[in-house]
């Protein structure tokens, strides 16, 4: 590989990365099985794939499965702060062109996306839709050869649906996020655990007794609230959706508007996929010492420019903690520059949960190679049989067996004649 075919922080980190990738693979039995089959069947022979994903040990395992399946693969980061530099180096050592450096600035981030697009992909694998939107706005010249793509996260799916509605989407995309074997586990248990882990690593804070305000009770919010409660925190949920607020209330959490919660919260975590959720008016009334973190996809959930305007001085007090000394004398602490804290300060989701998300990715990509001709320029769900297969394989790997419907039950469940 030529030196221009990659951009990583330090190639010498490759061996550490390789060992960590191997460690993660122990918890990814479903992806491993798929990788073994792909190695035999080569479903991606002659196919060029550009992937914009968090460059983590789990992503590396997906990448190796696709490569063994015959794909020519190039990767770039889907977030400036989520790259694991040793993994990026190891991927290059595995002959996968990778463009990702932890803490790259926005200019480099987009330069890396363009580099991934220069690969002239037939398939795109995106996480947040920056690759796809860049392709549609800056590299329209190569769009015709793209046959299909996948999208990993809620925010990306939201953006792509808007593109499809506006008639702008140029090829079919599968919303991997919306598979049950993805959001029920990755968004809930993955984000729940890894976000608290990221905040703990960044701050070493004790959760017990803290008032933790969680903005957004979607699948990520469910996991966060559950795990924060398990740590002994007093959890307050903030929502705009009445059904989800009701659910949070019946799950045993306190619900209130963010303005009220702002006055009492110790730790604030946003997981909404929305913008300026924590806004100036909230920052203005927060207690001195409050900690603010985001685990939603983009760094727009906390209004950082407004926080800067209220600030007299700022210093980095720990690696992922910025202390904002406000003009009125209060001090607030922003973690990981408002970027998804589980990946900025932690290692992201545990491999076991990414095993399912990336099995969905791998199988959806294989499905797209076989079926793209039948699909329109729309956002599609993961085929149900893939979802069920991934769950079945995961259960098998956990040595859990379940019952089967009897013939009588199958008939009963598909008929209407029989009542009491
Ligand atoms: N950190 C990670 O590793 C990780 C993993 C998965 C998803 N994500 C991201 O996390 C975000 C949330 O994902 P999700 O799957 O939980 O989404 P979701 O759509 O299931 O839930 C989001 C919730 O936020 C609520 N919300 C929206 N605006 C709000 C506001 N102003 N105030 C309060 N609540 C508001 C919505 O009503 C909804 O219930 C997305 O950006 C997604 O891409 C991050």
C-alpha cells in the first residue's frame, strides 16, 4: 500500500491494534461465522466499498469480514473524536486503506471522507450519513456506480429519510439501525453501558446519589436511565414525546421540563439526535459544578457556542474535561467537546453488542449486492429474515435454546375462527 493510500496517526501502533481487534473478535461470534462463510463464498468479489464508521476494534472485525468476502474496502472515521489510532494503524497493516486520526479537525475529517469517496465505491456503509451527503453534494460525478448502501445510526436514518422525501437520494439504502437486533441491544444496552463508562473514565465521578438528567428517552435513553439507576443515581428524564415521557414515568423515573431539571441536575446527558437541546437558558440556571455530556450522534445537542458566550475563561482540566468558568462565577464542565462521549472518552460499545449490529451490516450488504436491482431510491428496513437469523445465531453463541411453535399453535395463530 502506498503512503498516500492511508492517513493514520502512527503506523507503529499496528501491533497493539491487532491484539485489541483479536480480543474484540472473541465477543463477536456471529460476525466470525459470517466472516468464515464470506471467505468461502466471496459475495463481494469485485465490489468496492467505502465505509464511514467509528474506527474501533469492532468495526475492524466487520471490515475483515467484508475483505475476506472479496470486497475492496476503504474506511474513514464517522466522527472526529471516535477513532482508535491503534486500530486505524492495524487496519492499514491488514491492507485496508484507512483515513482516520483521533481528534482530527473538521477540515481533515471531510478530507478523509473525500479520500474514502475517491475509492469510487459500489456500496457505501455510513454512520450518521456524512459520507452519503458528501457524495450527493460534492462527488455527484461518481454516484452512478453506487448500487446501494447501509446506514448504522438513528441520526443517519433520519437524514436519509429526509433526503428520500425530498427526492434527492440517488440509490437504495438499508437502515441497519432499525433492525430489532440493532436498536434493542446496541442503542439500549450498548449506549447505556458505554456512555456511563465514557463519563466515568473522563471524570471518575461517583454516580450514587447524583441527580442525572437524561435528555431523550429513545432507545439510547432507555439504556442510560436503566444503567444510571443501577449505579444509584436519581434519574430525571426529559422528553418532548408524550408517549415516551409516560413510559419513562411508569418505568419509575422522574419527568420534568429541562428548565426545571437544569436547576437541580448534577450530570446532564443528551441522547436525542436533536439540536440545542441544552440551550442557553438551561446553561444559565445550572448549578456550579454541573457536568454536561452528549452521547447523541452529533455535537450539536448542547449549545456549545452559547456556553462559550457566557464564559470568561476555559481550561482543559482532564483529558476529556473542559472547565468553563462563566462570567457569573459558576463553573460548568463539558466532556469530550460535546461529541459522543462513549467513543470520545471510552471505547464505544462492547464488542458483544456490536456483534449483532455488524452482523446486520454484513448480511444487509450481501443482500444489497444480490437484490439492488429490485430496489428503488429509498430507505429500506433490514429484511426480517436477516434480523431473525442474527438473533438466532447470537442465541446459539450464548448457548441459549428456545422453544418452537407446534403445528397446532402455528395454525391457531394464523386463524380467526377459534375463540373462547
Ligand atoms: N453514542 C452512541 O454510540 C450511539 C449509539 C446509537 C445511537 N446514537 C445516537 O443517539 C441519538 C439517539 O438515538 P435513539 O436511537 O435513542 O433515538 P430515538 O429517536 O429512539 O430517541 C430520541 C428521543 O429524543 C427525544 N427528543 C428529541 N428532541 C428532544 C428534545 N428537544 N428534548 C427532549 N427529548 C427530545 C425524542 O422524542 C425521542 O424519544 C441519535 O443521534 C443516534 O444516532 C448514539
